[in-house]
């Protein structure tokens, strides 16, 4: 700095300390004989007065904006054809996470863009992610889809969790909450481990707490990607020898001794990391924090953590010893598996030490009263979600019902007693194929069903005794007519053979009996269907799918009151299931209770405003009340949302009976054109003709369905569009030929 | 991110290993981005971003607290201020080249008008050049501007980082601001 500038600065500062009116004199004095200096300081003082707001707010906010904007997908960008980016919600070593909208299903989703990796690694990782998601475990993030951008980047679409990460909760958790969170994480781990997937990167950032207290574990299988990520490698130039580079940066604090030593991780590795998380939840400190990575690795291998009681007094001794056991250096000394850890945690939570009255909003309310039996109900009306992992893998297949193209939705699932025979040794190749099959089956598209069949076939080829895989095959074939147009006459006998095979292998397998019951229903063998469904209920009373199937059977066979009972039971078991709720809302039509039908349907529309079937139900109820104009509006809305045989039939029929013959004719034409493409069913065409009064055509189309043994032709026994012809002798004869009760 | 590694890099950088800066910049940048994303998510309308928190948390994430001495901290803020300055400059340059190039057609009169009218809007390119000239006259004053404006540090924090008194920072900040303002309004 020049001495001149130094003088300027000093004088400027001094002048600012003088009252403005005295500055002139002060400066004239101070700059005596140096007009240049005087001019400079005066000029700067003038600038100073004008610059009150200049650089006042720091640029950090703008930098944050820029940093975010750069490399960030702008709002409105589409990934694939259906995902529209809304905003960036997270960023980490494993890529950026966006909130996006699935425009096809009109729901929020989270999208993670994965870092570039070799195709092999990606496939392996995504495979594991799919396997874990297929477990349908309530504490594991549900994966919806996997896609690639135009540039070839892969992305994972999953459910959007409205909540915060555990990281943000640390410091404000009660002991009860800590136990509850640990329980739910153990449950997720137990389930994933049984499918042969180790998380490898359990840390507070990978655990989310939903606003209703449900814990979700994220990123199963994905931790592996880190090892392959170029970016991570570049940023970790001095990976030390002990610390093999398969370890994620930033998570070293949660690493187990075996990972630190570069050994292969196993399921007990996750238990150690969970122990670190539990320790941190209790103390707000990580148990091992070295001065650098070498020191940290050393501590993990040798240091006994500072006792938790030094940080927090009120921790029950049982919980202290659980954390200690998780943090054992030798794997053999830890819990044998996550189920054992979960059991230990449950006994803490039900022990006296925690029996202090729980406040209403505590997440501890999700704790089961009766571990593994699932008999208690939580305040939210959901079944306790706990205990599933320990009980083994549950198969929660989505339900087959008479609504084509229905959505798959995450469901609340109830713990089920499982017979031990149902599972082959965990993590076998067959089992992994099976889980992939379940994942594909849940997606319910023609292509995915075919792929699912391949996976299930592979599973039974590897493990010929794998009864659940046969049920998977049976399920796939039983819905094939809907999704691929394969005639029911071809698909159902195959489905039946597979279901029977499963029962032969394991006569006590409720899933197999339920599926077989539903297949018999599709084959119009009503008595046999009922027999199987009753057997399934006997074997597994908490399995909502069976009640849903039973509802369909009773509905079509003219037993409305019993049908309603069944669907109510299904709904109690799975209160948030969309398919069950659609059936429930429709069940009121069976007893002409339009008031309740409207109420239930409107509630459902509030939850799923884009789901076309709900507007069809709404329209039928309004027709029942003779509100034709309103009914037409509802059907129009349904068609607008989704142009399917079902929606076109409803609108066509309603148009016909309201005198819009021209419109009805146009719609029936459209349906007839769809028929050869298998995009409409004979009965859907028949319904419009029935409305138009053309009984001849109506019956000839019904005959077509009859000849092809169309799976759910029996729905004509209750569907409102057939009301006008139902009492005719020809219709009654058709019912008789199907074995249905007739006059 | 392993704090040990970046602390080590900071040390090496301060010992004169300029190559390390190349490693450090993307690392700081990535962490900054991560923290910024967290803030964006947490921000709700009506709350203002606590600007210094952003840079502080980035610092906490990147630098191992156990081995922190003032030197490290000063280095870190020195680097992050430079990085932030660069981010803004790059953005301003790309925007201005858009305006001069074909992109000009797309910019509505309204936009140009509001930009010119906003008293807080600063011509970042001119500011950058002026800051370089200031550094030639008085390096410390230029650093004060960097720390306060680009990293959002308070007077006290800036004083801590530069190991001078708060008064010194305040006095130099005032004169530097006045000087820069005059440069930009000539």
C-alpha cells in the first residue's frame, strides 16, 4: 500500500468521525497545502454518502442461487416422458435429488440422478434397489421406476417423502422416539437382509422421518455406486491404504471396523452403523471422530466409545447395552441379525423403563402392543407397521379387481404370521429372481408381466419347491387377459395349474389358496372359488387380498350384504389401498345405497382426483338418484381422464338413456373399433346397446364375451347399465349358463 | 466428505502447494452446492436466508474442527470468497455475452429496464475489475470486500479471519466501499 493511500484512508476515517458540518474545517486543516489529497478525500466522502446501500447485502444468496442453478435441471424439465422436474431438494455424493411430478399418475415423486458409472455396476446396483423395493416394506422407500435421460444418465424414481432426514432431528429426540426410530430401521434392515441386500451406508442422512412418524430407509444398494463414481475418486486423491475406496466419502464416521479394514461387509456391518446412529441420536456426538481419516480408522478399530451416560442420564440400561452390543468390534459379538436387534429394542420399549405416559404426538404410538401378532391398532387407524421384517418377507400383492388399468399404490401392510416353509434360504438366487418378479408384477403393464413370468419361471427352475414363486406365476397368468389380451381361456388354466402346484408343495400357503380362489372366480366356478377363499382366510386371517377376492365373488353371485362385509374387512386391514377403497365405494351400489356411495366416492376423489374409475362410480350413484345431467358430467370427466372401455361404456350408456342417441352411437362405434385390438370388452359394447334399447346387439356382444370365457363377465350381474335388461329371460338364461343365480 | 482430507489440502495450500487448489475448488464448490440445496429446501416464504450460515456450514463440513487453527479458517474463507466471486463473475459474463450476442433479441425491454433501476443491482463485471485495481492499491481492503461481500462474513468474523481489530476492518471497509462506488459510477 502506498503511503499516499494510507493517508487517504486515515483522513477519510477521521473525517467520518467528525460531525458533517465540521468536516470542511477539519479537512482543510488536515490537508494543509495538499489540494490533491483534500480533493481525493472529499470525493470519497461524497461517494460514501451516496453509497449507503452499495454492497450492503452480501452476495451469498445470489451465489447460492447460481450454484443451485448451475448443473441443475430447471423447473419444468421432463425426464422421460412423464416426470416433470419441480425443484432440487438435495444434493450429495450420490447425485442430485429432485422433487418432480409424475404427470401420468399425477403424484409427487422424488427423482435421484445417479452419477455416471459403468453399465455393469449400475445394473447390479439397480437390481438390488429393485429387489429391496419389491419387499414392499413400509420402512423402505418405494421405488417406482428407473429410467435414463437423453444423455444416458440413469435416474431412479421413488415415492416422495414428506418429512425430514434424521440428521435434522438429532438433538431433539426423546429416548422413546430414539427407540422407535431404531426399531423401524432394524425392521427395514431385517427385511432387506433376508433378500440378500446389505445397505452399507446407514447414516442419519439416509433415514427419513415422515411427518406421521413413519421412518423410511433410503438408498438400499446404492452405496455401492460410490466406489465406481469418478467424481468421488477424483475428490479423494489420497485414499489411505487401510480405507478401501468402496467406502463413501462423508460417511466414514458410520463405518464399521470390518469396512475400515477393507473386509467384505455383511449384514452385521449395517448393525454397527445403526449402532453409531443410535449413539449419535442419544448423545448428539458420533462415537468415533478422528483428527483425520487414518486416526478415525484407528479409533473405529480400537477405541471404546465414551459411555453414553456421560452425555445423557435418563437412558435405560437395557438400551445402553443394546447400543454397546451394536458397536462391538467383532461381528460375532454383535446381534446375530437385525431381527434380534429389533426384538431387543421392542423389549426396551415395552419394559417399565419406558412406560411413562407417552404424549399424543410421539411416534412411539406406532409401537405394537403385541409384537409380531399385529393385533393392536394405532391412532391413525393403520395397523402397526412394525414386526414385518422380523417375521420375514411378506408378499403383498396388489389386488386383482374389475377395474382395468388401475393404479398401483403403496399400501399400508399388516404384519402376518408366516409359515416358515414358505421361504427358501434367504438371499438365494431363486429368491432374488422371485423378488424381481414381484417388483415387475406390481408395475402391471403387459411387458412387465411377461418379464415377471420369466423371473418367476427362473426362480422355480432354480428351486423347484419354491411355492411362492408358483403363486407369482399364477397371479401373473390370472391377470394376463387385462394387460396383454391373451384370452382367458388360455391364460386361466395355466394360472390354475401353477396355483395348484403351489398348494401341492405347501398345502398351508394362504396366498396360493387366495389366488386359486380368484382364478376359479375368473373361470366361473363359484363353489370352488368360495371353498378356496374360505380356506385362505382360515390360514391367514389378516390377508386383505383374500377378502377383496371374496367380495368380488359374493358381489357377482347375488350376495350383496355378505359382499359388503368382506370389503369392509379388507378395508380395515388396508385402509389406504386404492383398489380396496374403489371396491368399497362401489359396494354401496349393490344395495342401492346411493347416498353412502356418493359419500365414499367423494372422499376417494379427494385423495385420488385423477383416477378415472372414481368418476365412473360417482356417475352410477348419480344415475341411481336420477340425476342424469350430473351423472353425464361425471362420466365425461372419467373419459377425459382416461379413455378406456370402462369409461366409454359408462358415458355411452348414460348418453343413450338421456336421449343423446347420436353421441351414444359414436361411442359404441369407438368401442367396436377397439374390440379387435382387445381394448374393449364385449360387455362394454353391450351396455351401450342396452341403453339404446337394441337388445339384439346387446345380447350378441354378451355372447362374444361368453364364448371367449371372458374373466369377469359375471360383473354384468350387478353393473348398473344392465339394469334394464337384467330381468329379461335371455339375460337370466345367460346368468344360468354361467352358473350364476337366476330367477 | 472426509474433513481430514480437505484440512490436509488446506494445509498444503497454505504451505505453497498451488496444485492443491485445483483439488480444493471443486470440493468446496460441491459442498457449497449441497449446503445451498439444503437451504433452498428449508427456506419458506417470509424467512430470509441466513447468509453467513451457508458458508459456515460448508466450512464445518469441509474442515476438521479438531485440527482447526486460525490459519486454516482464514485460508478456507479466503478460498471460498474467491470461489464465490468467481461463480458470480462467470455468471455475469455469460449473461452479458448473451445480451451482446443473438440472445439480445430475447431480452425484453422490461427486463433491461428493471435491472437498470434496481439500486442494489451491482455490475459484477465492473466490480470485479475495480476490485482488482483496489487490490493493487491496498490488498487488505480488497480482501475485506471479498470476505464481507462474497462470503457474507460480519465485521467481527472478518476481523478474526484477518487477525486485525474490528475497528480496522470497519474503517477499511468504509473507505473501500466509497472508492469502489466512485469507480463504478464514474
